[in-house]
């Protein structure tokens, strides 16, 4: 029954032109692939205790626009992709709920503003870790999820569902080439050369730079995902 539901969900995503979707069981948060891991308060079960599965979708950030970053053009694209993610995950949650499996979407950005990030640089749910556990990619030195299709140039959104959907396998091959372009090009020196999670982004430095860009209406930065060589999208645009 749940296999049929997953098939219907995949067909629904295809009809909505969603290019990436993965499923993780909530148990994967209890058996993390590396340490240190996130506190339990950020687990999907802490947000929605009835959840059995997490559905993650991804939308690409087209390279030609990203190449202009930081810019007003990229800022508008970033906001557009985030809006679509919220709309799509909202619709997918309703799709599952209407079929008897109560589900909720998780808003793309789980924080109030850049000023809030400066005071406490954390969101209430990590779509990056959800994408990792749903088999959509692996972490890079830039602390983002790298995907075979788009490298780090993809934004994720999530749905928490009571449906016990068949989970997708996690990627076994690390995609990061450790070229260090992201580290060298980061204007706020927020990255180091260590692999995630040993090498963590200096969130204060990153947020502070974003705040400066925001004063000029051209945040976020986007440089660390712009310069990454990973992703088949580079073949398309090159």
C-alpha cells in the first residue's frame, strides 16, 4: 500500500515539475551517519511526533543567474525558489493528508530574519540533513549538500508525514572534490579546509556578511555554491 502511495507521490512531483525527491524514515535521525549530530530538539519527531517519514524535494538554482551573485538578480531568484519550495511542500503535504496520511510541510527558512541569525544563527529544522538522509546528496567542505545533478546549486524543502513510505538509499560516494575553491573565495573567511562536520561554517561571520549585503539589497552571498565544480549542470551551461 505504501509503495503505491510513494509511486503516486512521485507521479505528483513529476506533474509539478519537481526534479528531485527523496524519502527518509525518521529512524535515520536516531542513527546518524556521523558525529557530532544535531540535538534531538531538531529531529522531525520533535516537530511532529506522529511522523514516520520525511519527504525532501529539491529545486535547482540556475547557474547563469547565480554567476551574477551577490546581486539583486540572484536575490530575486533565491526568494522565488524558496517561495516555490513552500508552495510545493504545502501541496504535497495536503496530497498525502487527503489520502489518509496526515502530513505537514516545514517552511523553507526556519528563522525570523538576518538580524535574528546574528543573535542566534540556527534554524529549527535542517533541510540539508534531511536531504542527506533522503539520499539526495552528501556534504561538501562548504557545509552545503552537493548533488550529482546540480552540485550545491539546489534548495530543499521537506514534508513530515505519518505515512511509512519506502526510504531511498543514502548516497555512498562523497561528491566533494576538496578543491577548496569555496574556502579560498569566501569573502567572510567563514569556511575552513576540514570535512563536515569537523569543519563547520563560522555562522556569525557568514551571517554578518549577509547582513552587510542585505543593506544593499543583494543578500544572500552565494559565492560558495557558485564556484563549486561539482554537478552535471555545469555540463549543460558550459
